[in-house]
């Protein structure tokens, strides 16, 4: 049950509506935040405005189209911001420099952005730190803070330790700053960029040069439609109900779960496992509550009621497939990191087994959802699972194609490219970015298209395997047609 039917809805879902009344029972619970169209602070006419900093890698490898696209995007953003918004551009190579700040006139800022040129090495941390400092310098209580970090190279100067960067990212998030990172091409440091985005509540992107402008637009549009900047969720549990296991990767501030910023028609959910002791409860029911905050301001509340019944009646109650889906996706996400480790070590057979288990798990969840009453929320979840299942099936085919040729230089280059895409997908699922966008499908389609090209090259280099390779390539072509 939700206590608010406004633009932001909070829902508590339980695995079953009842538990046995004669012994302790574990119960999985999902908390879900649903944002509706037109719920952003800007659209509602509230005072909140954006304080945005774009940090651009201008090292030598960014020369040409990449840097020109980044500059053009900055000029476009500058022209679309409201008068009360704040905008800063920082560039870095082996040094970092503030190109524009909110005190500059629009014409001067445009001139300085157009004059950005390439330089030397890649001190990514220095550029990011300067961007964070600029945001802190200019922000007010009426602004929410966003940073976009663009890079196409390995960080070869400055701070590179992931633990240090993760700590800095978490601290910046505590200050209300969210960083989204955009890795361009095939040579950027995906682990570094993912660490920064994950710690600060932003999005991590692994993209080709041709998609840079679209992704910057996606991030900017999302920032404009911010609904909740610093959402926090607090569980309220009665006596006799305790938290048994976290089925999520969220960090906490005190007893409140820290949730990424929410925008537009966004949705976010996470799961926990509770233990309910009927003997310690007062009465014959347990009310599982949740409260949603934006920073320290209460937004809405919700509760779910769990009845105590004899064991035969409790086990006969219907299970909630949406809870099964969210819990299953958390389990899959925890195995994604192991898959990436197997890819790094070349253990394609174990990676394939993990992928097949994931595909089977999603089929089980889809079957449960399809057996339920048709609703918009159920259709959304099914589409989400089907898209993820398709991506996992593609990965199985790729392991089949590549496993015999890991020593081939072309395969080695492809694996590096594929790894970046897999890490982006892992990040999206673990960050609970519910729903699959055209950008996500395009990323997978690009991987498949390159694998098909590689398959043709392998067939030439290994003519004795040409027929087997051809079958794998044909299977990939069929998948490509589905995107």
C-alpha cells in the first residue's frame, strides 16, 4: 500500500501476503520508487536549478572529431540552460584548467569553449578533482550538482587507485554531487570510470566515437528532468521483524539506503530479506513500512501488511513474481563480476556456464510473470527481462565463437572491446536503471556486428574451422536482426 498517489509513488511488495504463525519465517521484500511524467522540480516550477560541470579529456588522442563533438555539445548545453543555472567547463591533459565558469558572460564562454585544443597526457583524477571543486565553489541550496566526465584514454598520471577514487566519489555524493562518466572508443580505463560513476550515483557509459553527442544529450536531458536529487529510503519494522540479509548493493547513511538520483518517468527498486518471528509480534499481522526522503525532507511513505496464518494456509498464498524478479536480478548481478573475471583470465567455459545459468534463471522468472494478470508494470518487467535474456544469449554465442581462438590477436582486441560493453551492462543492472533504452540495444548490436566481422576473418585464418565458424556467425546474424 502507498500513502501517496502523486507524481512520486512508493510501493512495498512482499514475497507472499502471509507467513506461518508457528515459527520464524524469512520473507523477501521489495521497495520500489516510481516517478511519473511531469514530476521534475523544474517542470513543477520549483526553485531548484542545475549546477553543471563538464570535464573533458583534451589529451592528444582526443584530437579531431571527438574533441570537436565534445565542444559542440558544450555549446549546445550552454544555449539551453536557464539564466539561474550554473555552467562550468574544465579540461585536462597532464594539467587541468577551468575554461569557463558561471561568472563569465555567455559570449565569452562560447569563445573559450571553441578555443579548446588538444594537449599532452591523461591526468584524469586532476581534471575530475578540479571539476568537483568548481561545483562546490559555485553551488547554492537552490542548485543540484551534476558532473559529466569524458575520456578516451588510460589514466597515466595522477591518482589511479580505484579505492581512493571510490572514496572520493562517495564523499562527493555526500556533498550532493553526481558524476556520470563517458568512456569513448576502445582504450579508456573502464574500471576507473565505472568506479567514479558508481560511487557518486551517476551513470557509466562505454561508447563509440559516433555516439558521443547522443550520450551527452541523454545525460543532459536526464539532468534537466531530475525528480529526486538525493533520495533515501528508510525501512520501518515492527518488533519481531528484523533485517536478515541485504539483497542489494546500496550503501547506507545511518539507517537510510542511498539511492541514485531519479528523473522523469524513472523507477528504482531494491530487495531485502526479513526474518519474522510470530511469537515476538504484537497481534496477528506485521506492517512492513518504508519512508522516502529527498536528502532530509520526507517525500512519501508506504506499508505492506503481512498476515500470520497456519502453515498450510500461509504456503498456499500466491507469491509475488515482481519480488522474485528483483531478487533474481540481484543474484545475476553478483555473478556478473565473476563472469568478467573469467573473461579476463580466458576461462570461457566457466563464463559460458554462468551465462547459461543466468538465461535459465530469467526464463523461470518470465514464466512466473506471464502467469500473472496483465498489467502495465508486469509488461514493463517482462520486456526488461526479455532484453537482458537476449543479451545473455548473445554472450553465450560469443563464447562459443571465440573460445578456440583466444591466442589470436584479433580475438584479443575484440575481447578488450567486448569487456567494456559487458562492464557497462553490469553497471546498468546493478545501478537498477530499469528499462532498456535504444542506446543499450545499439551497444549490444555494435558488439554483435563486430563479432560477425571477426568471424569472417577467423574463417579465413583457420580454414579447417570455416564451417563451424560459419554456423556461429549465422546465429549471430539472426540475433542482430532482433535488435
